[in-house]
């Protein structure tokens, strides 16, 4: 049991420092699941993730998918990505936050595997 807690702690620390890498890994899928048009853009502006000019460019894209792609392309730092996740939470998109922090579900499978290995030790 202590091993499982240890690995969970390591995984949580890794999540916090590699949000940008996780976003890049799952970017193609994020474009399909993010809902940007109902408060997310306003929250990104409020949290200073993106500027008004950047948001105007993003909003000018014709389709939801292109708006998401344009928005994700502008995320360049860990600080921006952390604030992006906060904006997602504040706009009721916790499922997207979970998807990013678990790197598209990979973290869940790793922890599940490790917990089974520890049980048999």
C-alpha cells in the first residue's frame, strides 16, 4: 500500500510540472472535447492566459475545432497551461482537465498496473 501511495505522489508531482507536454500529447483529442464558446474565452482573458488580440484571432476562426486548435497553439508556458486548466474548471469542463492531467488516460493505466504489481509483491 505504501508503494502505491509513493507512486501516486510521484505521478501527481509529474502532472504539475508537465502540463504543457500533456496538452501537446493529447492536443488532437482536445480539439474535439473542449467547449470554448460558453465562457472559456472570457475566463482565459480574465486569467491573462491570452490577450484580447489573441482571442480576437481565435474567435475569428469559423469552426469550433479550428477555434480550439488556434487557442491551443497559443499555449506556450507551464504557467499559461496551469491557468488554462483553471479556466476549464471554472467553466464546468473538469472532464477535460482530468483528460489532460492523466495524459489522455495513460496515468490511470500506469497507476492501475503499479497497484496490481504491489499487491502481488
